[in-house]
C-alpha cells in the first residue's frame, strides 16, 4: 500500500486496515476486448477475430482517456482486463499506459496489472510489458486438468501455465497471480484440489478462484437449457472450502471472497473497488465509479469506435450506488 516504509514487514491481506486505506485510493480500469476465441461461459464485452481493428481501438482508447476527468491525486492502481489483454502487442500497451500517465499521473509505487492467457505468453512479451510499466500479471489458467480445460473451451495446456509463470518471474513482475474456475461439470473434488496444488507449486503470490456460473445468453447457458449438466452448487461449496484450506497451508490469506494472497501481495485494484474507492474507466463495456455514481460504456465494438471517433462519450448508462 502507499506510504508504507520500505523496511516495514509485509502487510497481511486480512489486516482490517487494508480496506480502510483502500477506500482512499484511486484507480483506473482499461478494457481490451480482443480474444483468440470466445469461451463458452464468458459474458464479458469481447470480440474474436478482430485483430485488424487493434490499432484503431487503441487510438479510440487513448482519445477516451484524454477526455476523462483526472482525480485530485495520481493513480494508485491500474487494471487492464478483457477479453485477453495479451492479444495486444506490448508497444500498444505502452502507448495506452503512456496516455494514462499523462492524463492522470501515477503514484511512485503504482500497481499496474493485466490479465493474460498462457498460450499468448512469451519471454519477449513479458519483457516488453515490464518495460511498458506493468508490475502485476494474472494468468487465466482456469484449471490444470486437460479434460476440464477442454470442457471450458480453453486453448492452452497445463504446462503452458507453469511455463508462463516462470517466464513472468524471470521478466521481473513484482506479483504473479493465477485464476482458477471450479465446478465445471465432470470435474471432481480430487481434480480440483490437484489444480489448486499445481497453481500454488510454482511460487505464485496471489490466487483467484471463481465458481463456474451459467450466464444468460452464453453458449454454456444454451447447452444447459438443452439438457447438458449444470454446475453442482453443493460440490462447488466443497471445492471452495478445500481450496481455502490448501491455500492457507501454503501461507496464503483470504482477503476477499474469491481471492487469497501472500502477505504484501493482495491486488490493490481489488481492494479499492471492494472498498468503494473511485476508479476511472475506459474501453469497450468498461465500468467506472466516481462520487457514488457507477458508469458503464457501450458493449458493441463498432458502436464504441464510432462514438469515440465522433468525439462523444461512450458512457451508455449510470446508477447511483451510495
């Protein structure tokens, strides 16, 4: 966290003071919608096969950032989500982060995170992202069981996740996280526990664990409606408890419903959003929160591009939450 002496011991993620401190932080969320293909359970604002519009999208993203109102203080945390941010080359990420720094400023210890897919990762990409200013990466491993990965429509093998973690550490990322999904139909408790153990084994700093949910309008929801098995909530509860025990044994502390971390490594962006801190937003479908009002951007890529290129705000709606 900000203003902590360099020689201070790592703050435990469950320290109640973290939430109080996070409420006063400010951040930014940037959305990169591009994917190699869309996973059957995904209901995010994503597009597949649109790589030819990456340059145009970055132009729009930079323009949108330039029109956002800065905070009274520099950014403490930046989170680049998707989609698959690692579909975007490192130099384009550098351009977007440069626009963000110019418009908002960043704190001296700013945390800059991005989501990554193991199959996109390489030592060259890792080094380029560190040079661009990223300090934290979250790999969408989802499982270390090949049959579960196939059921989830993932394109990587378990070994790809392990390799990517090692390469990220070598490149100099300060915090490395892994995302896992539990409760895929056909996944057993033993298989899930093995995935958690495989995720913890390479010496990661943070682990996010999400229950598979059936979101309306996704291919998964249509399959379940047609008779395919749905996730078993009782089994998912057992999986959640088992993972909590495994993570605790490995020295991780739960600081949020789905997230555990080693001391000193909770995701700052997670903390500030859960503490209802303020964060700007830019990109397709991006959500922001300022002065008690949550905003959301348009979700169609063509509409987003046309709106920003016409000099208009892509905000589609808002709601007051406090």
